C-alpha cells in the first residue's frame, strides 16, 4: 500500500512555501476554531506567528454537532484567511466538508483539512485525492488505525501523495475530557507509515487547562507537530472557547515544546 513503510522507507516531507511538515523541524498549526471576523482572525494570526507558529488554522465551514450552532462564515471566512496569509506569510489550513466545496476551498487554502466526522466520507476522500493541495486527515471519532490508514490510502490512490495524519482524540468510556488523546498511536504510526503525524490536544481534551501538558507529551511522543486552537477572548468564542488558549498562554506553550523538540 502507498501509505506503508514498505512502499516508502523514508519519511514523507511536505513543503509549502518553505515550511516543512514531517521534516526535522517542529510544525505548529495554530489559530481560532472558527473564523469570526477580520479583527479576530488577523490579531490571532499575528499573535501565533510572533509566538513561533508556522501554519495558520481557522474554520470557515464548521462540522457542528448541532444544526443550530454557528456553521462558519463560508467563503467570506476563506477570504479573510487569504488576507491573513498575505499579511503574515504563513500557509493556511482550513476544513472542507463537502465534495462540492473542494474547488472553492482549494482556491484559498494551502492545506485541506478533512475533519474527524468525514474520515470515512469516501467520495470526499477521492475528491481531495484529485487536487494538488496537501490534505490533513483527522482520525475519526471511533476509528482504528487500520481504518484511518485505509482512508489515507483512498486519497493517495487518486494520485495525491501529500497526506498528513492528525490524532485528535477518540471516543472511549470515560468523560473526564472531551475525548481520549491517543498518543500511544504515534509510535505505532511511525512504524506503519511514512506520512507526517500531527497531534491535536485541543479537540482531544476539550479543556484549555490540558493543552500545555498534552502538547509537551505530544512532541515527546515523537509527533512532527501540533494543531492548537487560540482565541483572543476564549470566553466569547463562537465555537470551542473552553479549549482555546489565550495568545499569552500559547507563547508559553511554544517555549516549552520548542525545548522538548530541540532535546529530541
Ligand atoms: C477542527 O479542527 O476545527 C475540527 C472540527 O476538528 P475535528 O474534526 O477533529 O473535530
Ligand atoms: Mn474546534
């Protein structure tokens, strides 16, 4: 299989505008859960860049559990994301939820994110496999490693080899946090696949108090990088405020994880 170490022995390194994902340097994707407006996105983008983040995240099409929750700014959000990229020089990542949105999102985004809820949306996997944009595939809420890698295979089988895997927590019996952050999957993935591995403690734990320690653990586990939600005013965030870090806490996170990455 194309995902396997047998097929390709060396780690895959994906390069976007000089930023390498899967190489020796730490990659941190940070930004708000949802794009809420120009000031919110641009101020967060400047703050995470100053702290050392290399890729800007921000959702414009949001997979919300409730149909009555904020669904995202759509194309207006994508335009703000493009403006933030222009301003900061950071590549941007955003979620695409539907085959019909792929061309639109690919116009604005440097990396297409496939969310946990769409990990086995096979039509969408095939469709992003026919674009030239790198794809970050988040692990499904109850997916085994085998399911996950076969979903990556769907993308690669269509010709797109630039796939990034993202562990974002899975459903287990316990509810002390939003999900169970399965960091023990990292060394297993390292053996099975050459693809870059990102870990997302924000969606995995759902609690800002857990983000610093679990980011340290994520880098120590051997992941190539992190995805972190940051918001200038988490209490007022339109989505995922409870798990979003204030910019000043994100600065502290970067200092700590950089030290761990350097020591590895
Ligand atoms: C996100 O990263 O914005 C998101 C919705 O994550 P997940 O698909 O992991 O729930
Ligand atoms: Mn979120």
